[in-house]
C-alpha cells in the first residue's frame, strides 16, 4: 500500500522540524516527516554538556568520516551529523551565529534573488526569543530561546580582557549591528537546558492530526512520473514502504545525505552515476559538488591555576557540579563547545571579520572525541570564516545504507592558508597580553618552536579538524551547475525542493545552525505560496 500526503519531508533534523511545524500549522494540508533515526530519549540530550557523551554515539550521530587527503596529513577526519528527531541540534554546541549581512547580500548578488540580508532578516527575527537587550535586529517571542552563556569564569574574563588589551573591542551582541570583537557566545537554551529543533518546533506540532512523523524510516529513493517527483520509498522495520506526495517532496536530509539521496535516485553528474551503476534520470552535474566546511585548529596552553574544566570534571568536583546543576540548572554542565567568542579581521580592507575564535577553559587530550587533559589547560579554536576551498560529497555505492564519500579539500587555496596562519598568530598575540599573566603557563600546541608561516601551516595540516558546518552540496543559483533555484526547487524537475544547509551558495560567517533555521523558515513560506 502507498500512503498519500500533501507534503513529504525527508529528514527530521533542524530544517525538517521547522518545515513540519510551519507546513502543518494551517491544518488544511497533510504532512509526513520521515526520519531515519529515532526519538530523542537519552537523558544527556537536554544537558548542554552532554554533547560530549553523544558525539560518538551511533544512535544520535551518523559518524561520517572524510577520505584521507594529502593536504591534511592523510588523516581520516570525523564529520559528525545528528541522527534522530532534532538532527544535529541534539548533539551540537548550541552556538547561535547568524553570520554577517554581506554573506546573504553576496548570495543575492550571485543571482539568488530574495536571499539578501534584508530579505532573510524577518525570518531570523521569526525564529528567536532573544533574552538580550531590545534591538531592531533582534526579536522576542519566537520558538527558539537564545541566551548568552551564563558562566563567567575568571579565565574567560581574562581572555576577553586580553583581546581588549590587544586592540580588539568587546562586543555584547555579535548578531547585532557588528560582528567584530570579543564576548560570550549566544546559545539555544532555556533554564540551563538544551532546546533542540524538535523541542522548539516539532513538539508543539505533534498534536496536530494533519502531521504524521515516522521514525526509523530510512528513505531509499525518490519516485517519479516523468519529470515530477511523486514520493519516496523508505525502509521501515525491515520492509520497503511507499509514500506519495500530492504537492511536493522536500529534502531536508542535510548536506551529506541530500546529495546522496538525489544520486541514488538518478539525479546528479552522469559520469558519477555511471560509475555507480545508477541509471541517469536527470543530469545535474552540481549535485554533491561545492562542499564547504569550516576547518579549525585548536591551540592549547597549560594553565597555572586549577580553574579549568579539566579538573572540574573529575572526582568530587564533578559530583558537586552535578548537584549544582540538578538544584539550580547552573554551572559547568550548562556549557557547550564555546564559552567566549572572537571575530577578527586578519588584514586591512576586509568588509568584515574573516576569522572566528572559540575560547574554552579546557584542553583536550583528544579533540575529535572531546576527551579532556588531566592537568589544567585552555583552548582557543581558530577557524577561517569564508573558506574558498571546495570539496565534494557523493554516494559511494547504490546501497543507500553505505555512507557517502566525503572529500573536503581543506586548505586548497592560498587565501585559506593565509587566513588560518594569520588567525593563529593573532590568537597567540592575544594570549600573550598582560591580563592572561596570572593564568598562562606555556603553550602546548603548536608550541613555542612554531615560528614561521611554514610551521603554522604544518600544524594546521597535521592537527586541524572540521567543526561540522558542512554545506553547499546542492547549491542554489541560476547557472547551469546550480542544483536548486532561488525558490529551492530542484532545477529541471517538478514537485521537488531542497531545504537544508546543502542549498547555501557559500558558507556563512559563523556556526551554521542559525542559517539552517532561517532557510527552513523561508522555505516553508515559498512552499505555501506555490
């Protein structure tokens, strides 16, 4: 039997939850959302610091890996992607960054009409319930609570003061008029608890009779009549089941799995499809290309005083922290991946910052798995905001359960290498300032022997990681290699849209979850207006 709905949404992550809510709200259209993972039941999900416990859990993370590449030392790099209702908002660091206005203005100037900053600002405002001061750029009353990190450890205050001593401003709201400067990150939390996309959008919608949600439903392929998408085939409980869409199929499976699903359905570069033995239904050479991500190095210092998370998360101190959190929803268990932020320009003449910092009063023995050192330490993560390098994500096999092949091509351009090197030099300069003197012992990574640009670049190649902001693999635009048009329709096909991070023509200047919320909000309006 085939079940029929007006809209079929593939993916129950960030974008999928927003779409399920907004498309079902009027009550006059039936909506089905299919999610390959399950429901978010693990107790660590609501505790912000619990991300470190879930980052390698296959129930909540697809645990993708890159192919080894020479430019990053032949290493296999972890690419976590959230699994289950809420997607990556179940396991991410909760950092909420819109990016710079020019990010979106450049999308519009490249042909993506309707995606300039003034066009998308109403959607950002629709999303948020911002706890900060009133500002025309911010809003209250939206479904997603946005608060500033509550903890103010002395080491973080010293880091911000050191940045000021180095000539950088303190910025209380990087999502406001200017991104430049240092301060504390904004996160999607309420009362010291993580608020996922499922909490904010899906939970209120589940009681609607016109919304159906199926979990543990792995979509295998799209179905078509001619050039029109008619539905999907999914595996549920070991059986293949068909679902049809009267109006549209909307892909919200994320920048790794949306291009993979298109290719498995015969939509993609004919040469790649041929190599996989998949018949070509629709030639779309841009599918899986234009993969962009933020590459991050983590510089570490030993700290003189026992004031870091390294020792606060062990023994009786951890027990005290757990008791504090249980009683007050405060303390170190409210922390995610970033405490203090920094956005800087590495050279004159830039329209906005090109490097972002993530300061934590912790240091990792294993950064990919978030295992902390045993002695006091601190970390400054350094990432280039607008990388020029482009990679790819493609299906590895006709088998839908085989993970896609991820080739990031990090540090492929001279500008990317220059910005990373300069960003790390600036971080070292900031930590060398007087406000850090009571805390700074010595630099661990890359260490004092790192002096030349070649040394810095070698460190970046050897130790850098993705920070899980994959996007761009179904790029929107108007040229022949664009996969989607500015209305997010798959070019050359009917009844099929993409609404997730894969549609970004270029990456935004910061963590990508806020932009994905915005994309889904705008997509819902585009779909309802069709």
